[in-house]
């Protein structure tokens, strides 16, 4: 399991809150409360990462590849 630090941005709107991750395009959500929006955003991140992993593996079926764990350190 890898630990990375992402930047979540939340904004109050008339309908509740919206949230997105600055570093991960497509990771956005909404909710009635800040807590709900935070939970929804964590779920969206997990779904996006898993979907990208599946798509990458499917695209590489039958090809010889090297897979490594990558530790990312960013400011």
C-alpha cells in the first residue's frame, strides 16, 4: 500500500459542498455536508485509481512488462 499526499479542495455552494483533488483530474464530487463530500471524494479517488489500473492492465495483455512499486515524493 502506498501513501501519497493529495490536495483536496472544498467549496460551499447553495446545494451543499463540492470537492475535487487538484492533482487528479476527474476526482470530483459533491455532498450535502462537508463530511459527506469528504467521504464521497475518497470513494471517487479509489474508483478512479482502480479503473485506471484495470485499463492499463487490459491494454498490456500479452506484452512483456516490468511492474514496480513507485514511491512518489512531491512538495
